[in-house]
C-alpha cells in the first residue's frame, strides 16, 4: 500500500511510520515542518496538500492532533483537530482509497456502565475530547458528501518506548524524584495500550475491507488498577512505591484551588499545574473498553500486557 501518515513526528506517528515500512508499505511521513531530526523522507503537510492531489494514496492515516496541552485555547484545538482533517480529505479525496481518522476514547467521557463499547453515547469532558467528537461528526458528514471511505479508530491512552511526555513517563519521573503517591484507594480499573498493539490496530483499519465506513475502539489485551500500574512502573525504574496515599477528596480540593488561582492569574500562567481535575480523572476514575468489534471484524489481537510493556516503555533507553 501507499500510505500517508500525518503527525509523523509525534510518538504514535513515528511508530506508525516504522511499522508500516516493516510491513512493506510505501510510507509518506507528513509533519508540520521539517527539521534536522525529521525522518529523511518526511514532507511538509501543507506542501503535500498543494502537490499531492494527483498522487494515488491508498490510505491516509490522520494521526496529527493537538492533545491535552497547558495553555492551548479552543481556537487552536479546533483548527488542528476539527478543521484540518476536513481540509485534508477535501484536497485528496479524488485519488484517496481510505481516510483513517485517529480519534480518541475520550469522546465517551467516564461512563458508569463498563466496559465502554462503540455503542456507548458521546459524553466528552475535556476540550480535547469535545473537538474529537466534532471531528468525527464533521468527517462523517464529509464522507457522505464525497462518497469517501472513512474509518474512525478510537485509541485508549497509548504507552511505549519514546513517549517522553505521556502518562507513564510522567509517573516514572515522579517516582524517581520521590514525588509520587497513589491518590485514592488505587483499586480503580484502568485500560491502556502498548504502542505496537495500537499501531497494529490502526494499520488493520487502514487496509482491512471490513473496516470500510466503520468505527472501532482499540485497546490493550488486559486491564490493570492504579495500584498495580504504579507498582509496575516503580519496579521498572528501580524504586519503592510509597506506602502513603493521598485521599481523593483532598486532591480534588487542591485541584479546585489551583484551578481558581490559575483563572485569576495568580499561578501557573506559564507552566502546567501539578494536579488538575482532568489528571485526577485519568488516574482515579474506573475505565475499561470492549474491543470485541475490532477483534471480530479486523482480527485485531493485542498481545502486550502491562508486565511486558511497562518496562519497555519507562526504561532509560525507552525514555
């Protein structure tokens, strides 16, 4: 296949480029701007959109996005997450086989009825997730208008080697600095995906006939708990997990106070606060996903569990 991948300079994008090449695909890595560290074959996305309408692309994987980042306003989120995929699809659709939109399980929020499946209603709770809902709706409308083959994938949080600003990397650095303690009981269920499994699912979505005009949740082969995950990471970096824990109610009060100070311009104007309600949700709310649809339709078979994946993700070489 001839595959174009946006967001090729990012954590997930780099692994998509690597594994697609390993499978024999001709890959066009697309980046916001080429730098000295860019893939040798990387092309500027904007230049590509001007030059490529006549080029046949079997699959376009749109992995570029503005994710949860401190200081990003709604306009920037919308421009990248909502408007950009529509603009790309309009520019390329006449010679495009399939458009794969990399969305997020964040569109479902934190429902009480678990596991989450593709039938779970949208209930986003962050600006990022809200823009992903808008992106899905906008792309579905465009696909109908242009008779475009659109596949939507919704990844969980992805972890693995090279993720220098992800959940597990931050947890590892906090443990190494002796600035981490479990919030709450630690017994809440969590569900993540090792990057190789996630890439396998996305590449299946790009090429499998049964993926056409459908949507799929992609998650790892097992769940864990916050306490178990913290223990995996602590062992991987060679430190002892603190026995003390922080009451969730106290962490929520601190988050509200920090948020109020930030709104008033009294603190954290230029840097990310150490705790927020969004971060607490990710760490302390139970979540689990049903990947039965992707298994049955695409043959998706994630294989890397936490015991094997966490050490690969947070080792000094991986980080």
